[in-house]
C-alpha cells in the first residue's frame, strides 16, 4: 500500500506524486516535539520517498511548503539532501515556498516528491502464496530520536523494493501495522500476530511490511537482519 497518486504522463510513462507533512515538530519553543529542523525534513522526505518507491517510482523533484520561517529553509533542504544521498539519488532539484509574512508559534512543513515510472512497473498483485514480515519497529514522537537504531534503513527499503522475490512493499504510518496490512491486502478477516505492536503508530514510516515468496524466507531474513519481524497471518 502506498499513498502515492499515479497519473498518466506519456504512452509509456506515468507520473507518481507522494507527500508528507509535519506540524508542531521542530525548533520553536511551542513545538510539541523538539528536534532539529534537518531531522524534521529528513523524516518527511523519508515518508514521501518510501511511498514513491513502493509503487516503482523514480524521483525527479521535491517541493517544500515551509510554514516555519525563512531561517529553517536551509536546514529543511539539508534534511532532504540526506535522504537523497542515502538512496543514491544525486542532484534532485528542490523548490518550494516559505511563509515569511506572518510568523507562526509552531513549526510546519509540507513536502511533496514528484517522480515517474514506466507503465507496468507496479509491484505484482499479492497472492496467497506470499509470506509477510515487518521490517523495522513502529516508533512515534520522541521515540524516533531515542531509538533511531531500530528504524528500518532507507537503503534496506530500496534494496527490498528492487528484489524480484519481494512481491509488494507497504510503508507503515500513523494507523499502524494491522490497519496498513488490512488496507493493502484488502483483507479484514484473519488474525495477525507479530513480535512488534501491530496497533501502534509507526510515525514517519519507521517500519514497513513486505510480501515475499515463501521459499526465499531465509534470504530475506538474512538481508533484513535484526530489522526482520515475522508477521503471521492466521
């Protein structure tokens, strides 16, 4: 499952648009969570990029809507660059706008990634022959900073997206693992169990679900390492 929008572009390509936002998180005194602005943009871009990559998109531009202040722009831009560097996407242009007329009491950032994909690049339809796993741990708020080592790395996300044995990838957000799986698979029946809390918010997509061919369980588990958590469907 992905929150990306797919639009027709050419006879051979489609446009992919994915976005995320952040409010009351940053460096202002009235913010609910206090972290550097670079971190805020990093995770907003992370979410949008995961949604885009999950449907086979390739990024071409980033648009930022900065409601914090002009000073925050450079830090936000740095956070975006960090994500793109981690994923080996160089020279992605960044544009956007800053609200500079009226200062707000809390920070705010909206971020959109615009990309393309070849028609037919969508992941395979899920079948009953796949196995599921959660990669990473659901974290939210200050936990994202305090337990950063438990967050699924972006490089690992992209590697799994690119593997032929992985039949689908679904970033987990604020609705949690169970809700994401149900919407992604269009299944409401059955019991889910996992070593991680399947009802908890995963904030800025600190974990994701994968569907993969059962016979490659050992390979997938070895690649994901400590980030691998089996998701059992009964």
